C-alpha cells in the first residue's frame, strides 16, 4: 500500500470501534507491506476487542471482529 494511503488507513483503524466497517475491508488488509503489517500489529494490540488467536496453520495471530486474522 502506498505510504499516503497507509497513513489514512492507520488513522481510521486507530479511531475504529468494534462495529466499524474497516474490519470487513479485506482489500486494505491484504495490501499491507511487511513493515506496515508489523506497525499495524502494534496498533491492533491496543484494541480490547482484538483477540489473540491461532491461524489454521497454527501461527499466532490477532483476530479482528470480522474474523479476519493478521499473523505475527
């Protein structure tokens, strides 16, 4: 994702509550670069409704309200 797009995306995620539509916008999550993903994980860990989980392959991940997971 371009840096300018990422800054806007990160702001939306930072302000989002559990019902925000951003959690269902898989396109944005799939377009994160490796560094953006690591940065986003740090932000997601501060959200009380983002739960630790395991992926189908057993990797540690964070699960968003939509069920999407981001592994670390």
